C-alpha cells in the first residue's frame, strides 16, 4: 500500500500528526537562532608591477630595497589609493615607481647605510653604487608628496665614508611637492651636514621643493610654460645667477669652498615642462603661493619646450 500525505482522503493518525507538528516547530526555532549571513562583496585585486616593486592590493604589502610599505583599501578605493610610507627608522635605496596612484609619505634616509644587493630590486642592484638613488619616487598619473629626513645613524661609519644623499621625485601628469630636512646631529658631528643632491621634475604639473636650512650649492631651474619663484630667504643668499628664457642658474650660499672643479656639496635641479617652480627653505613661514614674490618672478612664460632634459634623464 502506498500512502500519500498530500491526498485529501488521507487521514493522518493523531500520533503521526503530533510528531509532524513537533518536528516543524523545532526546525523553525533552530533557524531563528541564527542571523542571516553577511553580504559578500569581493575585494579588488589590483596588481602594480614595476621594475622596483610588485604591489598586490589583495595582500596589502609592497616590498623593495630595505623597506616594507603596507596599505589597505577596498574595491571602491582601488583607483584612488595613496601609496607611501611613514618611516621613522633610517633606511636606504627606497624605490617606488607606480602608474596611476598618488605617492605620499615620510622617509628617513641614511645614505651610508649598506644594503645587500640581494635585497634590492634587480634593475637597481645592477646599477653601480654611484648611480643608485637613495630615494626614488615616481608616479605616471598621480602627484608625489614627500617629507624626507636625511640622517646619519652611525657616527663612526659616517666618519669613514661620507656620502651625498641623492633624492629624486617626479610625475608625468601630476604635481611634485618635496620637503627635505637634515638631522640636527649631522651638523654637530664635526664633519658638516650630509650634502644633498635633489632632483624633481614634472611634465604636466607644478613642482615645489623645500630645501634644507643652510643649503649651499648650485641650483638649475627649468620651466617651458610656467614661472620660477624663489623665497626671499633664498634670494638674499644668492651669490651669482644667470638665466635665459627657460632656465635659471644660481649658486646659493658661500662660494669660497667651490674651486671650479667637480662639486660634491648640495645641489638642486628642477624641471617643469608645463608648470611653475617654487623653491623655499624648509623652515620659512612665508608661502610664495600667497605672496607671489620672488627674485625670478616670471621667466620662461613663453616658448614651447619638449621636456627632454632632467625628466627624460631620470624617469624616461
């Protein structure tokens, strides 16, 4: 005999009906004890692969040279995330090269710190030591903003091997804002402050550089469609200067230590193909963007350059 519970003529026994009702009630109670599972939204998995770093947003880690840079962003932020680091410990040979993101960070650079070649990105390790940048920041379609401390962590090591810190920052389509200071200890070690060689460039954007207090050395500033402005403090310290329609050259500070040969002290080279250049000392309170003053008020406002100078040399 086949019994169909759905048959209208089927008469269920009282015990079967009681068991069925209990089972249904128990099942309902058990389900009510649990909340519905949270909605699932897959995270973005954007990978930037460059000559210096491989960055994968799904793992939130970027490594290269002697520094590890961490970040965190979800799918809605993937296109506008900021890449950078805040480093209080001295490091060296920091290379960041990305296509579409803003670079913003703080870096403590010790140019004398030895880093084994095996820990450097391959293309960086292949360069002679004299050609490696202690800090290299480049974004193709994003701005670059960095605070840099040039320090000397090992007094004894530095006495044996003093080295100029080489810093480079650039963007193809974005502004560049670089602020550089020297650790106070450098000045009191008896060997003078660590020299800095600063290069900053943008094809399409303003370039602003805040140099360390006491900067002494040559500057070469080039813009093809923009203006060049120096702060009053820097203007007052210029020993000699020349400029043509595109480029301003000057020496800031005491020239008595310069004998006309190869220069190993402070140096600044800036290029803005389509944008203005602003240079001030780091501790100056006056903001040139508000005052509009400067010794080279507006040069290079006319003429069309192809931007094949510093930018191409440093960033390709």
